[in-house]
């Protein structure tokens, strides 16, 4: 076991790179590109795009040392059998989940809009978790994959800060994982929610986890040796 640490708030986070995973949440066209679910909800999706470059830097650094990398996607079966009627009805959207949009059927697995943006596309061997809800643990095999990889710490990127990132971090925290959220790698359609969402994670002695920025994560990871041979 080789301990290292990130400078973070509310205090430095000790971690072992061999038991740490990078979790990239829902960096899908449906949330980051015009014509997707995010826009159908009435949001300006350009607000999320500043997360792409820092996410790329962290992803490259994690891959370089052979860290476990896991991606998630929010979405549903084409027959919508896994979509709660309450979720389908929410927002009274003109074009909602399962309807045809410019990037295919909105938030449906296998459609262009549902997939991860090309800048952060999963590499071979990186698990992709398809989740029907906001939280990454709900009705998925994420916990099993983390257990099988002996993961104790999650470095968290993705969108949106106060929805799928928060739900996932809260679920992970209750399951005993230590979560480090990277402030510039998570994004919200609402600047105020971004600020408060990050505050809520690190308040009260890190009630849900820790917060740092991508520069710190890249610097620390780049100083580490390879965890294992990367094929
Ligand atoms: N609407 C919104 O902010 N987010 C979502 O619906 N899903 C995720 O956060 N991925």
C-alpha cells in the first residue's frame, strides 16, 4: 500500500492510488450538446463545456498511471420499461425522454445523444455504467465493480454538480467510499448551484467528501509511479 495525499478542502485527503478510481459521471451529448435532454429541460448547455478540458487532463493523468477509470451514462432502455412514469412525465416537456430529438431519441441507450462526448470517450477496458437514475449506485453494478477492484476512494468528475454528481457522491459516502470532487471538472447549468453544491460537499468537516481542483489532481497523479503495467 502506498499512501499519497491531495491538497483539498476541508483538509488533505490521504489515498492509495491502487485503491482509487476516477469516476466520470454522465459526460453525454444529451447534457453537453445542443438538442439533448439538458436543452429540452430549458438549460443553456454551453455552461457545462468548461468542464471538458480539465476532465481530459485528469483522465489522461489517471490513464497514464493505470488508475481504474469508470464512466457512467444516464438513460433508459428503448422500450422505456426501466423509466418510472413519474420521471417521464416530469417537466411536462414538449420533447422529453424517449421522444425523437435532433440527436436521436432523448436519453435512450444506443442513441447518438445518449453516448459520451468524443473528447472523453471511454477507452477499451474502462467500465461504462448505464444507470436509469441520477445516482450511479441505483440499480447498477457499480458497487460490485468497485468491490472487485478493492476501491476505497473515488475521484469524481462529471455533470451536473447538484444532480447526478451530488446524488452519486451521497450514495458513495453512505457506502463508505471517500469522494474527492474536482471543482472545475464538475458543472452545473446554474452558477449558484455549482458554488453551493461544492460548498455542501466539503462543509461540516467534509460531510459528503472533499473538494479540490484539476491542477492539484494532475500534479499529484503525475508524481506517482505507474500502478500496474498499462496494456
Ligand atoms: N438536469 C440535470 O441537471 N441533470 C440531470 O438530469 N442528470 C445528470 O445530472 N446527469
